[in-house]
C-alpha cells in the first residue's frame, strides 16, 4: 500500500502576520480579508502531502520553516491504533482504578493555600540503581526497584500532578495497593472467572504484540533505511512552483477597473493597495500575500495568479466570493523540499510502518484463519486488501 508522509508547514518570519482564516465547513474566507487563502492548503506531489497551514503566515521573506508531522491516516483504523498507540509502549496498567489510593497522597487545597512549598535544592546526580534491590516486602513477596520502576512508568499520568519528591512514594504506595488487592482477588477466586481469564489472555497477547513491534520492527530500523526512504520520497515528488503576489480587494468591479486604469497610467501598486484594499493586513503591506503554492487560494484567485508573468498585474478584475481582486505577481520560484534533518523522524515512522505491515502480511499469509461468517469475512478481506 502506498504510504504518504504529511507535513504541516508553518511559515514564520519577522513581518506582520496575515490574518488569513477560513470557515471550517465551506472553506470560505472572512469577507474583510479577501485573499481566500485556505487554512490548510495542499500541494500534492508523488507520495508527499504537504499541508501548508497559512493561518499564521507572515511576510514574504520568511526564513524559518517549522515542520509538524501530521499522522498518516490508515484506511484500517484498528491498525492505526495498533501502530501509533502500541508501537513504543506495552499494554498500560494505568486503568486499574488507583485514584482512590492516590487521593491520600495529595496535598489538601487548604494546605496548598496556607503555605507555599520551599524552593527545592538542585537535585543531585542520580545514582545507579540495582534493579534487584528490594524496596518492600508484602506478605512475604518482594517488591524490587525494577517493579517500582515499572509502576512509575505505567502510572506516570496519575502521578503528574504530584511534586517530584512524592512520585516515588506514590508509585510504591500504588504498587503495594495493587499487590494486596490482587492477592485478595486470588483468595476470593476472581482469577478463575472466565471473563477475567479472557481479559488476561488478551492483555498478554497485546503486550507480546508490543514487544514484537518494538524489538522485531522498531529496533531494527537503520539510519541508512531512513535516509533511503527520504531520498525515495524526494525523487517521487515533482517540482512545485510558488509565487510571491500582492492584491487589492474592493467591493465592486467599477472600483477595480478604476485601479487598473491607474496602474496602466504608471501608478504604484503598493501605494494603491494601502489606499484602497479592504484586506486589513494589506493596508500596511502594499497588499502583500507572501509566497504560496497552487491550491492555497480560492480557485478564481489561484487560476489568475499562476497565469501571470513576473511583474505583471491582472488586466481584468478577478471576482471571488469576497469581492473583486487586482493581482500582481512579484516573483516566482521552485519550492524546495524539506531538508533531511527536518523530516527524518517522519521518514523513520514511514519505514517503521512499512516494516510493520510487511511483517503482518507475512505472518498472516502463513497463518490458518477461518471466519465462518461470510459477511464478516468479506469485510475483513476488504480491510486487509486495503493495507
């Protein structure tokens, strides 16, 4: 299955931000700013989807590009959950209802208001910990540093609101709580309950799945494979052009015709934009829209601006749902792909996904799977073929 790497590109610079927004449902720009630039425009090429989030774009001479990975959306949601949620973590134990036990470890609101805690001293360098060292003994059973570390990691969200110096004690208290409650459950025979045994079997399989993904897929990805995937995507991405343009937005065609007539007479475009445009961000920037690519403006605007030569303006007004535009192209250039260091983490994720699906495909091909329900089998087969 072809995979896509999707990026949100946020252009940042020192200039005044263009307040470019679109109503979410209809992709309409608010009337007082008529460039019609989409909040999430798409420049598609090869197997890259480059989503330009231009709601916070700035002046055209932007120098800094911030790349934010947009997770790949699988047509098989269950696999997306497996890959993204279980890829780097084993099954969580955090849903065992420990809020009651933790409540006794929290500072009361009254105490928190009455006395502010003293500033803690700088922590000393951590000493090596023996994972087999015994931290506590519960009914003759030892609880080691390794056990405590597992509890701290699995229950970290529950401990997030506690001061750092209390988290170790909270983890130990929670681990003891788990041990004594589990022992009581065994005493009363809850471990023999069929539903419980099914859940335990599933949790074991899920944990083993996570181990297999981590040690059989993630840890085997090499830097050379990541670089090769980046090079492949770049090679498959055809060149994409960008334009640097200005516009003057007015309410009527007559106003736009009058402005074009002044331009024909030698008037300065930027000065006219500052005087006449109804785009608030353009009144102090000469109608500057910065750099943008195909598909990032409303269709009428997009068609007109990419048809213009550098230095030319539209000889006829361009109408959109926001009014009438007079557009000028300042410059054109070929859009450069992101550097490897900017997107290497995304490329690594793509390699991991490829390896994961290849492993699953191989294992499924060698597994004997029987689904008696014909309709369910048909649906499962359709999902599998879409991978």
